[in-house]
């Protein structure tokens, strides 16, 4: 019996060498520690892509939506887009002497973020409108591309695009390799993200859903242009995320990934559909390699515990956080 098993194993090894087939499949998620979170992800992908299996999902229906801030890259101490807006305020300040005494701009110019936060969402919207509007979409895209190419995190001094999560980059690749179409669904500005998401995440601009300001068509010097106006159009956060998904994607996701209460409704919407469904929350537990916090995710974590969604413990589940510096 042992001889037959040895002979069988030897034949398999000879076949592998002869035909160049790998004896073991490469790990698609090498930056993930073996554990419940990694197993849950791989189990879902395996079950839903097994043709003829009870949980098989046809390729056109394999829609996966990912939040951006805090899910695909770091969001502390502020969202990257707010740092972009802060830099824009500094650039535009010489043309706006009134900002020296006008809030929230006065606090911004002093670097007093607590002063800005006192103004709440209204203050943040004022900053966004003053720094993101009054130009064409092409002009705004050029500003974002120039900024994102060199902008660095104030604490780590890393490029913001270097503070993406390596395990999530692997997850995006893994899902696409198995026929899933990956979308970003974020509260961030849709036109702030679109210029760089394809290069950083492999997600093209047409697969990005986000918040937006109103735009209009006009002729500038006889040439067609889209002008960004200082008026809010849509907030793609909380209840807005399922609305944005329906508007831009037109299919209910079968998998959704987030990290905060702002993602709760998206995860609820995705998992309420028919057939196999998957929801995952990134839990920020690693204060050494990243940032440790629960604030703003309390409802989502409670819902995950009740619904049985997968929760990633960053400290335990991820071998590394950011990609190796190139």
C-alpha cells in the first residue's frame, strides 16, 4: 500500500515537472495571516465562482463595492481630500484677504483644525466649494493629478498613495482575477478620486462612485467644457451609498467592503440580496503600524456582530499594512 502511494506521488511529481504545472497554487492573499477573515474571503470567492455549485454567481452579477477612506487607504488624522482642500486654501489665500478673519478659513490658515471642526459639515462644505468649484472638470483634474503625485501625509511623511493597504490591493486583484468587477463607493469627491484610482487600485474612473457638486455644460472660447459650480449635488455617504450604487452601477453588489458607520447602509443593501452575499469591515486595531480607533464605526461593528459579517482585525489579520517602498 505504501509503495503504491509512493509510486502515485512520484508520477504526479513527474507530471508536474514535465508539463510545468505548479504543485501548489500561489497564495492570492500573501499579506493576510491565516485566520477566519482570510478563510471567509477565499471561501466566498471559491463558492461563488464554482460553476454548477449551489452558490455560483454568473460573471455579470459579480459586483463588489469598496469604500475608500479607511478601507483602501488611511483616513487619519484627516481625509486626504481635506488635506488637498487645505493646500488649496493656502494657494488661494492671497486672492482672498477676507479669509484672514472669515471662518472656517481663518482657522484653516492658522492650522487650527479643531476650530474648523466646530463649524461642522457646513464649514467643510464651504471649504470644498471655495477650493473645488469655479473651474472646468479638466482644470480640476489637472490640479488633483499634480497634488496627488507629490502630497505627503503630515505624520508618516509618506505619499498618500503609498498609504494604501497592501492586503486590500491583493484582495482587489484576487476578486478581479475571479471575474468580479470592483467599484469604489466613497463619501469622497468622485472627481477627486477618478484621476488616480486606476493607477493606484486598478479601478478605472467609470467604476468610481462618490459625492459630487453640480456641473453644467458651456462653451469656453468656442470649445465645449463642463464647469464645476459651487453647489452641492449629491453626498455619497450612509443612506446615499445604496442610492449612488443604484444610480451609477445599476446592480446590487454581491460583496461590499467598508470600515465605518458611513458604510453601514451599503453593507446592509449588499447582503439583503438573493443568493450568496458577503460583507467585510476593516477594524482599525493597530496603533503601531497604522491608527487604532473605533469612533465612527460603533454602529457598523455592532451590525457586523449581529449579522455575522466578516471583521478584519488589522493587528491580527494583516502581516503588513502598506506596500513596500519602491
